[in-house]
C-alpha cells in the first residue's frame, strides 16, 4: 500500500505521514523545501521525499507525472497556506501563489488520481479544505477562504459524480477549524480561539477517510458551530468572521 501526501514537511501533513507509515504504508512526502522534508521524513519509516513547489505549474505537472508512475492508492492534497490582512496589504504575487498551491494543484492532482485510480484497490483521495470553506466569505483572509470554498465544492461535486457512475474511487474533504501548526506563522497571525492538535486532526481524518465519510470536520465544537451557522444571515456571519480574523493580527 502506498500513500502520497503533499505539504508533508510540517503540521497536519507530517502527522498524517507518520500515521500512514505506522499503518504499514509506503509514504511519499511532498513539499517545496528539501531540507524541511528531509528533517520531517527522518523518523518516518518506509518514507521517501519528492520536492515540488506547487505554486509553480511545471513542478505540479512533474508531480502529476510522478503520481501516474507511482500510482499511490491514497493521495492527500494537504499543501496549503494563507495570508492575513486587508486585500490591499497582501502582495498579489503571493496570492497568485496561494491560488496555485491551494486550488490549481489540488485540481490537477485530483484529476490525475481520477485518471489512474479506477480499478486500483482501496483508492482514496483526501482533499484538505478548511471550516473556512463553509463560510460565505473570509474578510482579512479573503483569498484563503475562497480557495478553501473551491476545494470543498469541487470535492463534493466529484464525490457525487463518482457515486452516480458507480466508480470505486473514494474521495473526501477534510474541513478543520483552527489547528496548532505552522499555519499562523506563515499567514502572519495568531489564533484568537484554541486550536486542536495536529495529531488529533490527522488521526481523526484518516479514520473517517477509511469509513468513507465525505465531509470530515474534526472537533465537536466546530461541528456544532457549522451546524448553527446555517441559521444566521450572510451579513452576520461575515461580521463574525471579520471579528475573529481581525483579532489575529
Ligand atoms: N492550521 C490550521 O488552522 C488549518 C485549518 C484548516 C485547514 N488547514 C489546512 O491544512 C493544510 C495543512 O496546513 P498546516 O496547518 O499543517 O500548516 P503548515 O504546518 O504550515 O503546513 C503546510 C504545508 O504545506 C506545504 N506547502 C506550502 N506551500 C507549498 C508549496 N508552494 N509547494 C509545496 N508545498 C507547500 C508546506 O511545506 P513547505 O513550506 O516545506 O513547502 C507544509 O508542509 C493546509 O491546506 C491548510 O490550509 C489548516
């Protein structure tokens, strides 16, 4: 059994790599930084690394070719990052990189998996979105929220198409709330609410993935919050998101 995880040099991706390795999987760990990947993979048995900067289309295409050759039966599209701030405070090229990593690479890698996974035993794709993907918008993290809405929506659409055509490929979307990882350091903020541990989120996600749960939301409080968010107005939700995100600065 073989598993490939993007964004495996840190946080959720690294913890998932450890769990899959403990389950007996060969693990391929992907990120843009060779040094960080080598460090992260050191204590993970049966692991290999693949360096690809997913903000770069050529690297993403190279990774897709590699995936077609390796044919892992589990692929986790986890690499991603955000950037806090008002829209005119964030560098446009950084936002384009974010869209390439969080959206374009997820789309391309998912399409690649759908191409070869038919007929592969126990084939699973796990796309990592966020609870942000349920919100109508994400003031102070607008581009990030929009990318995660894409991941959630795209994954659910593909899920339905696969079921309607009786395909054996499983696809799920992970939508965590705040998780204690390197995310905030990269995004330039800090959580105003307590985050879950990355180990808990990774373990929970893998358990639910194998139970074929399509939308995976770790943590009871977050599930409750998302349930009640259905009953409030868009304006009110945007106010809440703004006040939460603004406090992170
Ligand atoms: N932490 C949270 O609160 C939270 C909540 C909801 C969803 N998420 C999502 O969870 C996923 C994992 O994030 P995390 O919280 O574990 O943060 P993290 O510790 O910062 O890990 C992010 C991973 O993405 C990789 N990455 C970033 N840019 C990349 C690029 N250009 N090419 C390839 N890999 C790249 C990083 O590797 P390199 O820097 O080494 O390339 C790193 O391994 C992300 O998609 C994030 O949006 C996080």
